[in-house]
C-alpha cells in the first residue's frame, strides 16, 4: 500500500453523527438496515444503508453515535439512495463492527 500526504487525508470528510432512525431494508440482496444519521446543523440528516444486521438490532441503533464519510457522491443502492458511508471494521468472520466514540461528542465533529 502506498503512502498518502496529510492533504490527501484531509480531503476525506469523516464526521460523527447520531443515528436518528433505523429501518429494515428487505429489498436488499444481503441483510441490511436503512439508517438516518444526524450530523448537526451544518450537514443535517443524511441517509445510508448498512450491512450491520449481525451485530446490531434495530431497536438499539437509534441514539448511537457513528463515524461516517460524508463527502462521497450519493450512490444508488437498489431502490435507496445512500448519501454517506458509515465506517466499521470487520470482526473475525468479516462482519461489520461500526466505529463510534467512547464518549459523547457533538454531532458533525470532523475526525483529525
């Protein structure tokens, strides 16, 4: 893997937001949820789909803070338009474990 400059890193807008709504996405090919994430007054609420059903149940997602890339172009995922990419790491089986702060922080904060 090649190296990048700090300027390259700074171009990726990784922000923190709070999940305000989570719904099933039964039309997806793999088990998936639709998420709405509030990034504060500057960015507002953005939506995405996420294959996180192994480790997360719908009723526990609202109120959870997550990190996401917010400056990718929107992407059509089936019948749903995804505006952000929620970030996570794979567990030993390759299933997504989302990234979030260990203490509450203001929505919209940029990773540095």
